[in-house]
């Protein structure tokens, strides 16, 4: 996905299925989990949803200036972060009808964002060095996960309460890139793992048994049961900025800062 050019590729042969180009598309904010629908804005006041398979567009004007806007992992909801208050506004992604406004998160940082977590039931608020989960049905805020430095990446497990984050932190009297493992509901730090560079991408597999960590020009695959590295995927020459598992867990796609996309076959755990 480039700034104005979007191509949907098949797996595993990476052949183009659909391509969409619109110089007036504006800033791309997100895309749906099926890869078909783009979320973009030109003015931070109106969202445009574009179906790249047929070019059809729908617009949503929420009535307030917004920062971030994201699809839920299942593609059923949109969450829009207001620039006027700390508020997450939920909309039906198909009908664009307003569903709910959730508040409670606060931060001293001038910029924040919010997205729907991988388990669908929680919001993840994040601002600089703070991450905080909030249950959507009950609106219960869980304890904040505070770091010593800005958070570079994070991911929440789907079925468990684990959350991993990447940020600078102290280990053995040294400030270094760290992979943090948290119980996000209890707000407890479980583990710190030293990294040789700052991870830019974190992704749990759909069964939560594996964790892909894009760090430097490689992807380290951890087993989440013991947080040991199972395998290292090397093939990029520049920093990996994104790594994503396929829903069936058989493939992992990694993208580096040059735009090189690699597809890896993942062997299931016994």
C-alpha cells in the first residue's frame, strides 16, 4: 500500500488481484481485514471508505475533527478518535451508523490514538509512553501500562490477557530497546527481553501461540508459552516495518522500509 496506490495480492503467489489508484485519496488511515476497503481522509473531518474491487466510495462525517480512525480486526466496526476530547467513537463499518462513545482515558500527552484490540472486546488507548486497555461493553478501564520511553509497537493477544510492547527501558543499569510482556488486564509487567534494535512491528498469530517481532532487517518468531525464539526469518536488507500472519496461520507477510514484501510459510506447532 503506497500513498495513493493500493494493490491487493493473492497468496501464496503474490499476484495482483485488484489495484486502485486515486491521486485525490488523501491520507490512508487503515484498511479492512479482508483487504478490500480503504479508510482515508483529506481534511480530518470526513472519512472516505473505498472498495478497491469496484471503486465505490462512501463517506462519514462524524461532526468533530479527528486524529486516528481504524477498523476493528473483524472489519465490523470503526473507531474514530476525537481531537476535541479523549473519546473513542464507534460506528458500524457497513451502515456507518453511530454505535457508542467511550471516554475515561486521560493523558498529559498532546497526541493520542485508540484502536479496537485483537480480541474485539477491548479498546487500546496509546499516547507516547502509555498504553491502557478499556473493555468496550462495560467501559471498565484496566490499569495503565507505563513505559520509560515512547512505545514503538504493541500487540494484544486474542484469547489471553497478554500484551507485548516495544520501547526503550532499563536493564542491568543500561537503557536499551526492550520487548515488554504484560498481563494487560491486571496491569502487571511479566517479562523484559533485551533487543539489539527497536522492534517496529509486533503481531500474535491467530491462535496466540506465536509472536512475530519485526526488528532490524529480520523477523524473530517467538513461542508465547515460554517467550523463546523459535525461528528467525532473514531476507530483508532494511528495517522490517510490518509483519502480519494470515488468518489460517500458514503464512506471514513482512514488509521493509524499501517496500520489499516477503511471504513466509509458517509450520504449525505440534
